[in-house]
């Protein structure tokens, strides 16, 4: 099965989209929007910014290992 390592993050503040590489074995809790500078954090219940704001979930979730 293919693991997607790049995600398109949509900023909830400005709506700007940006491509970001995801780490394969760790979760990323912060992401600075390159458009407006907002610091994105995961929504409650989500493990990382990619699961909350990206178009694909993070690699550990894709592997159905659950996250961190
Ligand atoms: Zn933004």
C-alpha cells in the first residue's frame, strides 16, 4: 500500500493552501502558514496538523497504526 508523504494543508485562518512534507514516524503539532503566518495546531481529538488541516492523514494513521 502506498503511503502519501506530502499533504496539502489548508490554513483555517486565511484559506491559503501549501504543500508540506510529512515525517513518516512522528507527528507534527505545529505548522506555520506561509501565507499569513498563523501557527496551526491540531483540532481537539486529532493527532497532528496534517490530520486536522491536510488533505491526507499523517503516515502513521495511513498505516492504521494509530498515531504516536
Ligand atoms: Zn494562513
